[in-house]
């Protein structure tokens, strides 16, 4: 259900916790599963539950509580823009508006070619670098002027 | 520009890609505090005394005296105890812990090792904010370096003391910055805060005695051990020891992190951050992260940056996140965005917060969009009253306090919005 590579990563996470506390690895296991599959289908979560010896409902609870998990399919690149107050004071909303215009979509929508999903994010802890956006939960892009956004989109489209 | 003493970012050069590594850290007195403790056989009690003397207070937001917190951990306890670092830095305006971990990760690791020694703890977790993946990866690498060099693991530097440290990566939930929600999250559950008591020192991670400190708090420890608690205290002012990193964001020329001694005038911090953008006037400032009450510019310009001075001015130092707003800022719109944040991040466990944050947001939203009613300001106050102090954790207070302070200090602006259906800015 998950690749050997993903399972090895999950095993490394499990080793961080006491042997009887495998459940502690559920957040990273779901993140690793999501990186491989793109999103968390029920059968993926069920697999994680079985792998960690948890009830499936306990895994669904975690997946639905933390907002970086994708509970439905997203584009190849999920772009999350921070519009919280400190970012809003320094161009966060303008960056979001520019992305909407460039991609022709609103928040929580995916471009018809399946390349990009746009999301509004909450504080990423990088308020001094505003406008800030996150690509696929892992790559943070700072000081995103319109020119920088153009460059980023061009690079990702390649 | 004036030179300030540094205890956290001393010798840190973010432009040098290898500056964060173990060898560079050792070259700037890194791990000297740990070596001093182990070679001179300084006792755990002596360390806690030194931390008490330093007047180091929790840098995550509450400002609780660190030495006192450490002394709450049960001694002669048979079984596992834990320390946990709260690096789930999600309070809007705050971005200091990311820079400590990214540019000086071994400082945090050394601080945690010393804390573990002082409290007789063998394992610790560092819970890292979900959105900063690159920093998590760096912390993983730094922990590997420290382990390979014998600073972490069994019999550290040949002593009888053993300590293991692990990084735990969050995945996007503001509430996990609340210490008991964070513990639930490490246990692999929804991050919903626990009722206190019992406090974590008695019933913490996996039900074991646990002490949770903020990243910057742990990172403050090596300097104060090397130089003594009194020297640390003297950098700041009584009851507010040491230096602190302030994250300055919003309408300034040079947003960023600035480390200054406790008690430094706000006006100096503003100057360090390049002054107001476009030379405009300071209208308001949130001095301690989005959960803290806003202060009008003129009050802020007279205040000093320490726990007691900011409390006297009518707000709280919180995490030291300084959000600067100039006279082009619409306070209704600013509050609307903050109200939305708390609505979005309420964990849903307590009714006053789950329902109340939504009510607060919807009312501010209608005022902002020209649909406000004359009774709305009293209604907002009333709802805030019914949230504050009536929930398990402080998220309810965090949602209520900005609303009350905004209306208290900028009431005219809210009234104008309601009466004229538009903004006065």
C-alpha cells in the first residue's frame, strides 16, 4: 500500500518513541503517506492505522484535525499563501490576489490542468518575510513579489 | 547604531551556510556550559538555583519563571520523566524560534541537555511547527551531529548522564502551541488541551512528569550557565533577566528578528527595525503576538520592552512578536482578520470558544462590510466577557483580548464604520 521507501521513513519515526507508543508516529506517517500519494484516501489512512496498530477512527481524527493534510486530491503543486494580519500588512493579500488572477482560480480550487491548487494559510511563523507562501507543505517561498511569483510558477510548470 | 550584548545570536552569521554546524558552534563557546557542568560536577540543584537567580522567564508567552518551573519536577522519581521543547511557533507575528533553530540549532540542543541534567530526565522531544520543514530537517541533522560527537546518547562525554533528544514535526494546528495540546499531539492524537490540574510536572507526556519550555527559553540557558545567573540578570532588569529576541513585522522598513536586553525602550527597537515605513505615523502596536491587547502608538513609544513595563502599559510581552501598524491601517479590518484566525483555530472542545469565536468573527465581519448595527460593540464586549476565563485553555482569552483592546482604544473607528458603512482611514 505504501512504498518500501515510505515504510522505512515511517519506521525511523516510530523509533523515536517508546516501543509501546507507536501511535506517536501517526502524524509523520500520514505526512509521509501524503507525500507519496498526494492526498489521504480512506484506504491510505486505514493502512496507516493497521501499520501502527491503531483504530482507523483514531487516524481519521488526526487527519481531519491538522490542516496540512489533504483529505481530497489536490493539484501537483499545492500553494498555500499566508494572509494573517502581519502578512496582510505587508502584501499577503495582494500576493494571494495576484495568484488567483494568474491561475484563474479562487481559494480551495485547482487549475483545470491539475497543476496548481491554491489555499489560504494561517501563520507560518515567517511574518518578517511577507508575502510568504508554501509549496506542497515543504518549500517556503519568502518576499513573494509579483515578479517572484511569475518566476516560481514558470519554474514549477517546467 | 548602538551595540547590544547578545546571548542567543552571538556569532551567528545567517549568510554563512556552515555557521550553524557543530564545529562553528563549538568555536563560539558552544557546549562549553555542558562541559563545565560535567567536569566540575555541578549538581542539578545548583543549576536550578542559577536559573532562578537569572530571572529568566518563559519566552513562549506566559513569562513564567523558568527556574521555578524546573523545581516543580519530582525528584527521586522512579521511572521516565520528559522535557519537551515547544517550537510550535504559530502565534501570528512570531518568527524567532525558527531563526534560533535554523541558524543556531546546537544552542537549543545544549540548553535542552542542561535542562535534562538539572531535572534528571533521560529523553526529550522538540515539537517543531509544521510549516517550517527546512528547519525541521536542519534540526534532525543537528541532533545527528550532536549524537555523533557524544553530546547526546548514553554516558554523555564519558559521564554517567544519558539523554536522548528527538524532533517531532507538527502538521498545522495553532492550538498545539498550548502545552497540553502539544503533549496530546506527540501522543498521536488530536491536539486538544487537557484540563489542569494535574499539571504536566506530575502528569505530562505519556502520563509521566514533564516540563515544557519554549525554544528561546532553553536556548537562553547555555549563556547563563557559562557566565552565571547574576550576569544574565544584570543584562536586563530585576525580575526581567537577560536578552530576548523580538520579531518585528508590519509597517517597518526592516522587518526581522532583533535581540536586545530586556527593558530596552520600544523606540530603540523601532529604530533597529529601520523605523516606520515611508516615515508614517505609528498608529498601533501589538507588542507580544496577535493574542495580546493592541496599544495605541503614543503609549507604545513611551514603553520599554520587558514583561513588567508592557504589562504596566496595558498589554503583555507574550512571545515578543511586535506587530507594527501605521496610520493607513483600518483597525476594523485588522481585527476582522485576527477574529477569523481564532475562529479557524479553535479546537472545538469548549463551547464558549467554539461558538464564541465564530460569533466574534461574524460580527466584526459585518461591521467591516458596512452591515454593522449600533448595538454590535456592546455585543462584542459581552461575548468576549463570556469567553474569557471560561475555557480549558488560553485560546479563548487570546480570541477575546484583542477584541476588547481594539474596541477600547479605537472605538471611534468602529463607530464610524457602523454609522457611515465605510472606513474612516
